[in-house]
């Protein structure tokens, strides 16, 4: 099972939208996916369910009140499962402040999950685990980066997002150096792209120039159907399969699989 953290310390960059719709597209491509929601806002959970209140969730898993096996739920999408979020995640930094190895909680959770499932070692129940991180670089995000094999970075095509990218890269290097030597950046996904705006084009060009080997060629356009889909608690791929946002995420899933195979 390949573990991918979807992270960006800046909010509003399309991180959760990418997590939900990329997971959905890969499930449609017959990949077995579990989406782990570590954001206290629970937007990924809300996009796949009508509620964010579950007795067992990512908070109870990280605080050792439940196991991942007990807490994963099925969704309406075949081959896509969910570890839902809880508003209690907002207090995670305080609750675990005095705990030893608190940054490795998710790593141990995933290791225990894989060792307790009935599947043989070469046939784990999931091909991919995506971790939807909260905005910011708190304990939940650190846990995701320590547990992950790869980092996927959604980035809005605007100037301040470009400035924040350098800080995120620095954080990833520090995590790799101190906690997770196998952590690599899979790629940067440019989101909310509008080819009519010069600023969007300029930011995209700068990212592609400075990070040519890790920037996905697929750009996610600014699309009203993507925003609408959240109101109906469903991925845009189910809301309107033929809209520009859906087609972009299908294309991104194809590019993701090619990159993952190469790596």
C-alpha cells in the first residue's frame, strides 16, 4: 500500500478537492483506495458522507481509542473507503503535547493496520492510502508526512501560494532528514487555473521553471461544478462527469498512475 500525503500549509488551494476527486478517479480505474481525513474541518468526510459525526474516526485512531480497522467506513463509491475526520482533531496538538513519539502515531497506525488485516503481505486490502492534511504544519500534518511514502502538493495559481511553496519544501526536507528518510515529493498539482488570467499563467510558468521534474502537466481549472459538488456531498466526478473539473481529475489520475509506475 502506497501512502500519499496531500499537503499544503496554505488553506483554500484545492487540497481536499484534489484528495477526494483523485481518490474517486483512481477507484474508478479499479484501484483500491482509502482516504484518511486528518482535517478537523472534515470537508473530505463531508464530500463523501452526509455527516462528519462518527464514533470511530481519525482522532480516536490517533489517540488510541480505536483501531483503523474499526474506524474505516465504506462509501457509495466502489473500491473507495474512508477514515472520517472529527472536530476533536483541532485539539490534537494539545492532547499529545507530552506524549513520546507523537509524530509517529499515524505511521504506527498504518503499520498495525497492515499487520492485522487478513490479506497476505503481497495483497494488502488497498493499493493507495491518501491522507488529506489540514492547512498549517501542526502535529496532524507532521504525522502524515512521517507516515507517507510520497507528498502531493496542490497549489493555487496565485502569488502568495508560490511564496508558501518554498516554506513547505523546507518543511518536507526537515521531515525527511529527521523523521522519514524515504519521504519524496511526488509532484505539484496546479489548481484553480484560469488561462484567461495573466497572473495564473505567470505563476504556472514559474512553478514549471523551478520544479520541472515534479510539476504535473495536468492543471485543474477553476470550475463552478467543482464548487457545486460540495453542496451535494459528492465528488465532482459524480456530480457532473463531463465538466471541465471532472475531466481534469480523470486526466490527473492517469498521469498519477504513470508517475507512480515509473517511481
